[in-house]
């Protein structure tokens, strides 16, 4: 697979990425309703697939259109086209699939057709907006290179490119379908989840391979063709395994068990004697008024106090917020730990973008020795930023970094180097 073919394949996968996520939203919400028609789940998902037209239009325009007015006009046309196709599909599939059912549920058809069009238009707008932000990010990258802004950090957007992390959404829809008794939605979530995993695996392989070959293109004797060939067979094996797992799961679909939590109501368990006493007729000679008097005289059941409901809601909110903050903190720690990995020679890559993190560390840790070391490292980073014109590479040692910096005569290079090494390596 050549470099040009890899780029084209990545672009196609970026087009497909939103179409495997967003169309699940409308049928997933519809399946949670207490009153629904299962025959409408598949048509609603098919209607959402028209978001692919807006994705292709917007993500192609960001690479080929230079005028903002032309770009907005083209993207608006893509959004309207997606909404129109979704409306036509809704009328065809929902109203024309079963004429008898359509005649009985004419109101449902008339309500779902505009809903499908509006939801598709909203999803198409999200795809277009993410594409626009991607275009503006590239402009920010160029400005950062021109201005030698080493503080600029690249950000990735939700609908920009596929990632295996989003397969959790398909898993959530699948579980929701299992617990709302929606077999059709289970099959849709299973199919789209398997397809999305294959797309994300292939994209990550192409992205990492092209990034590595671009970094090593100036090196001699790099077997680019062999690297692509070996990687291609590996990813082909992974995709085949994913497809085999999907077919294996689909073959056991008839053995699934479903639960409908929408109709769940608390039940009161009673013994056989209590049921017999309730159904036993009253003794002869007693009038109906006597039974009413006894019924009215019976004590009322004890109800929980009113504040208990508000207290339970408050506790639920607090627990949910705590779990959310804990999850964010864990994810952040994992990202920071992965970013601060070891280089091949065993040295730690010292980034010049870590000043904000070190300030937070300075506020959290009160130990004097750590604070002094962090202060020395921050001063060293500021001097490098000020007196070096190019951005240091991650593999450069402190000596190599300092050799490219134009320090004034007032700066003691030897003292600066020695104090930094002691602060960083503990020498």
C-alpha cells in the first residue's frame, strides 16, 4: 500500500466515522419510550445514515475550498441534502414498508418523518462544525510555526477521526436494547459496533504507520515498503478476527435473553395463606356496612417523610458527581503517565510544555526540596524558550539543547547546566 493510497483510505475512514455513531442516537432514544413500534427501529437507523452525505461534503471541502463563504455555502447544501434524503427515506421505509401498519399508525408516520429530518440536520451540523474547527486548527498550526510558538498544542475533536474508545457507545446501546426488549436494536448495535471497531483499528494502523515513516523519511535504509507490508498483514488478521467474532455472536442471537425495564413495577410477595384470606368470602349475617366500617377503621400505611425523597436525590447527585470527577482524574493520570514514557536509551523525555503541570505540582506539594528543583527547571525552560529559535527535539540531551541556544554573556552556561542536571537527575 503506497503513501497516496494510505492517505485516501484514511480520508474515507474519516468520512465513515460519524455515520457509524450518530445514526444510533434517534433509534436508541425511541427504544426507551414506553409506547413504541419495533418495526420502526431499523428504518430510523437507516434514515440517520444520510449524515454520511454531510460528512463527505464537509470533510472534502476543508481540504479544497479556500473561501469561507464558499465553504459555508457548500456545507449548508450538504446539511440540507442529508435532511432531504433522510425525509425521503422515512416516508419510504416507515410508511411504505407495511401499508396495513402504515394505515393504522398514520399519526406516528407523520410525526416521525419530520423528526428524522430535523435530527439528521442537527447531526449533519455537528459533523460540519467539527470539520470547520479542524480547518481552523490547521491554520493555528501554521501560525504557530511562523511565530515559533512552542506553547501551541494540537487538539483532537469528537467527530474528526475514529477511535476504539467510541465503541463503548455501541456497547451501551446494545445493553440498553437487551434491557428494553428490542432484538432489532441489538442486531443494529452489534453490527455497527463490529464495523466501527474494524474502521478504527484500520485507521490507527494507517495513522501510526504514516507518522512513523514521515519521521524517518530523512534516514537511510528504512524499509518503508516492508514495514507497510508486514503491518498490512497484521491488521488484516486483526480485522478478520473482529469479523469472525461478530459472526459468532450473530449466530447465537436466538439464545439472547431480554428484560423490559420500561414495564417494571415493584411487586409485593404474599404467602398462600394471605392470598386465601383475601379471597375468602365474609361470614354470613354481616352486612356490607360492617365491612366498610372495619375497612375505614384500619390504620393507614406508614409513608416515608417528604424530605427523604429530596435527600435521596441529593445523595444520588453527589455520588454521580464524585464518580465523574474520579473518572476524569483517572483518565488524566493515565494520559500523563503515558506521555511521560521512557525513551529508547532509558532517559526521560523532558518536555518544554510542562510548565503548567509543574505549577500545579508546586501548589500541591509543599516539600521544600521539590519546590526548589521545580523552580530551577522552570527557569531553565524559560531561558531555552527565550534564547533558542528552534524547538528542541524529544531525543536531544541538555548539552545539545544548550548548544543551539544563543545565551548572552551574562548567562553562566556551566552553572546553568550543572544546576539543571542536579534538579532533573538528582546528581
